[in-house]
């Protein structure tokens, strides 16, 4: 996987350099350097989201390209919010139909980065333009701060032991997909401030409650899945 990433990114930047030069010729559509750079980054996210399929990455990448080049293709009537809302609904629908969730570490190879270190009571994870999987290994878990933008992350809490009776998960996610794998014995309180975001719970089981976890933070143009394991 690492070798593939090196080849992919190497070829990607070489091809991008060619597009920058072609953009200077009159015969080519001149859209300016900044939009071109943004398009390159969005296309990179789109390609990285194809396999394994990350539907939020795919749909929001396509939405970004539509909004970036609406004037080039004569569709200026398309406004921002309907495009983003369409991407959100499509992502949620595709995730429901085709989404697969893994409860074992066999899914590690599908992520750019795997984090499986020993943790203290406070856990922090940052992801930008990439994908990561994090296994929380803490005997005194109290708080997690998760920041994800233009990427995807899966976090497993099944090896975390809460210190006391309560813990907090702070989310700051935009244009991303976040999967939280929570022990079924935990009670989850959702206090997330969401803006055009989808939050879904799967396999919920409230029959046994040993600890309480409050999820807070801000989520925009993203999909959050809480999977009880």
C-alpha cells in the first residue's frame, strides 16, 4: 500500500504540472492557477476515495468540482447549498446501501495511516486530506478530540476503559466521513452541532449501560456514523 501511495502521488504531481502548463495556452480552457490548484486537490481526494469506497469523499469531491467550474461549463444557475445538500443525501444513501463496516483489524490495509499506540486519558487525532484508523488503548479514558477535514477516519473505542462514569468525544469534522466504534455497554449522548451533516447510529443496544459518553463539537458537510460493537 505504501509503495502504491508513492507511485500514485508521484505521478499525480507530474501530471498536475502538465495541466498547469497546458492552462497557459489559449487553446486550453484558462481558469486561473488558484482554481486549478483547488481542482487538483479535489481530484486527489476523489481518487483516494474510490477504493476502498468512501462515499462522502466521492460525492463531496464531485460537488466541489461542479461548484468550482460551474462558469466554465455554463451552469452558473447552480447554487452552492443545493449542490452540497445533494452530495450529503447521496452520500448517506450510498453508505446505507453499500456501506460495509469492519470490527476487526483486518481493515487496516484500507487506510493511509494506522494509529495503535498506548493512550493516556486524553486522546487526539488529526486527519487532513487522507484516511486514518485509530485504536484507542487507554485504561483511564476521559476525553477524545477528533479533527477531520477532507478525509475519513475510523476510531475504535472497544479497548478503552473509561475513568469514572463519564467521558467526552469532541468532534470537528468538515467534508469528511467519521466512524466511531463504540462498545454496546456505553450510553451515548449526542450534543453535536451539525450543519448539513448526517449522524447515524447502528446496532444500538441500551439494555446494559455501564458508562456514559457525550459527543460534542461541530460537524459540517460530513457524515458521522456511530457503530455499536
